[in-house]
């Protein structure tokens, strides 16, 4: 049911998710275990992030996006979407924002930034865009989406006052998460095995 291939024969930029379905992917024990691990990591980092003081209710430093970055090269898109849902819903339950406007900010920011990162990684490949570039791009997309929502629903024209520090924080976080991802994926045997499948 699941064809076995040698890691060296798989084009790693295209291997995850080619012609796959969610039901079929989740029947793979390795995929389920990896999804559970990264999903739990999302919830753990969301808890840490919740305890960090923030100037605005919807403003987060984004460390809970780290598992999404690590999933870019090991999950097909259908499973990646499940991880996005786990992250967004788990974060909302942890912070008690599931039925507030903050959930909309989190959902939109996470979905668009994560899909942008996934698309860039697939379009350009690991050889042309690093995790640093991917993380920075994702942070910028997330922050721009949230600033647009803030302009529409909360601050209107006053959003220009929070935009510069908000975007600057996104760049710093994106680079930091990208650096960590590069370091981790370069030395992790677990990650190397997951990426080869």
C-alpha cells in the first residue's frame, strides 16, 4: 500500500505529499507519530508563548510556529493542514480565545503564513531557500495579514503606529526560528529519517 523507495532516489523537494491523500497518509504509523509529536510541540510552545507579556492581545512572538517550519519537508500538504489546525485550535483553547476576535487573527495569520512557507519550500526547494528565508517570509505574511485585520476591525488608521515594531519583531522572530530550524535539521537523525521517507 505504501511503496518503499530508497532515500537517494527521491527528489527531496518534491517527495512529501506527491499524489497523497489524508486518509492514506494518516494510516502510516510514522506520519501519525510525527504529527502527534509536532502537534504536542505546538501546544507546549503555545503555552510558553501565552506566559510572555505582550503589548497587544493578538501580538505573539511566534515561537509556536517552529513545529510548522520543521514539518515543511516531512509532511504532505494534507497532513500539514492538520498540523495547522492542531496549532490554531490548541492555541485558542490554551489562551481562552476560541470565541473571540483574537482567534480570527490567529487563524488567518497562521494559515496564510504556513501555506506561504509550504508553497515557497515546494516552489524553490531546500537548495534555493533556507529555513531562515522561509521563516522570515512566513512571519511577514502573518504580520501583514494581522495588521490588515487590525485595520479593518480594531485600530483603523491608527494601525500605522503599531506596524513598524510589529513587522520588525516578525523579522527578528522569523530569522531566529529559521536559524534554530537549520541547526536542528542539520544534526537530527530523527529528522533525517522522517525527511527520507
